[in-house]
C-alpha cells in the first residue's frame, strides 16, 4: 500500500493548497466513496468542508444513523437534511421507472441548491467520481453506450451548479478507494458496504412508492441482510437486496387465507456493476430468509429468488 499511502498524503497537501481559505461543499450518501472523501477532506481542510446528507426517505433501516454518527465522531462538519416528506410527496402517483429517477434527481438537486445558498458561499464542490464513471460518461457523450437508466448519484451533480470541482478519486477504481478508506481508519463495516443506488429503495418498489410499501421493504431488507451476512462467502457478493413486487398472491397464514405481496430476492456477483451473475446461495440460507420474511412481516406471504444475470436483466429491477 506504499503508493496509496503516498497518494493520500499528496492529495491532502494538494487539496489544502487548492482550497486556501475558501469553503467546500460535499454531498454524502453513506456509500464508501463519499464517506472516504468526507474523511479525506476533513483531514485536509477541517471545517472549511460542509458535508450534506440528504435523507430522501428512501434509505434502509439504520443507514442514516450509522453514517452520520460515524462522520460526526470523526469531526466532519455534517448537516443532515430531513427531506422525507418532500420526496414522498413528489413521488405520489409516479409509476414509470425513468420518471421516478427523474423526480428524485430533480428534487435532490433542488434540496442541495437550497442548502448551498443558505450555508455558502462555496467555491468548490467535491465529488467522489471514480475512473469507471469518467469512462462511462465519456462513452455516453460520444453515443457509444445506449442509455439504459438515468443514474442518479451524489457524485453526479450537474455542472450548472457552477462550482469548481474537486475530484481526488477521478483516476481510481473502487478497490483502491476501499484501500484508502482503510488507510484513513474508516471502520470495516462501512468499507464493506455494498453499493446502493442514489434513488434508493424507490427503484426496488415496483410501481408507486408509498410509506407503507417502504416499511415492508425495509423490514424484508433487514432480514435478508442479517441472514446473508452470516454466510462465509458474504464478501464475494456485490449486492444482496429485496425487491417489493406490485402484485399480491394467495397464501395461508395460520389457519387463514392471506392475500399479500411478493418479495423478490436479488443476490449478485460483479466486478464493476456493468455485468453481473446471480449467486448460487445455498438453499438453507435462502429458505431461512424466506421463512423469516413471511413469518415476521404481515403483508408478505411469498418470496422468490431472481436467477437472472446481467445482461439481459439489470441489477436493479427499475
Ligand atoms: P443496474 O441496475 O443499472 O445497476 O444494473 C448497476 C449498478 O449501479 C447501481 N445503480 C445506481 N447507482 N445511482 C447510483 O448511484 C443510480 O441511479 C443507480 N441505479 C443503479 C446498482 O445498484 C448497481 O450496483
């Protein structure tokens, strides 16, 4: 890790010089990239950094609490914005996946701009852009890659915001960022975090997003994660998550007929998210996940496992 050790030292110096007495804004999502960047910037410029975490209400259980506690303990100047109602309101009645993504992206930029105005002026915007993002957007600018989804990412705020960019990870891959996170002393739990999409659980609730459905999905997701983390091959997994389908099926719970929702489980391996394979998780683990979800959650009576690779399916269902 000698090279990355030096990289960290050099970047801290470089950022310090570049920033001078100005202020830097950063959006954090709780993911590895933005968390690592927040810690790096804190080391470099201390309170000249303002990190903003927008809670759009589409997060998993404990996510916001875990990340904000960690960042605050490290002395990062963190602002947590509760925008849950605002996002849910805007999502009401929205069913089309691209429309969902557009609404969430738009709302996110809106919230972010308001905060920037209130807390500024900021000269710089820091982003955890990685090399694959750079290549991908170059490819789509030249029309090489057909657009499949409108990715919303805290690293992808539009240039129209008018800041100068600080992107220290621009030439790095994800595994290098994970090593930098280690060098910076970020806990293993945070480093091992799986990628999580910017639009959050909204793209894992097919059809309209409501608070009730979010609650069902959060609970299913927590059970899935509890069980899958016990598997000795957990570290080989790229992502493991639950999807709430917009259909009900008939079942029997106790002595009674039930008519409840279906959860799909998706567990994939991948190098970079561009292609992926479903994972051959042992049946006893899958069975336990299914039993716990259907026993513990009123409103779900059936669990299915997604056996599709990417391509032809994408990793997320929307
Ligand atoms: P797909 O579903 O396109 O996902 O096969 C590939 C990887 O990207 C993640 N993903 C996103 N990440 N904003 C993000 O930051 C997004 O809008 C978004 N959509 C998908 C997905 O979880 C997978 O790791």
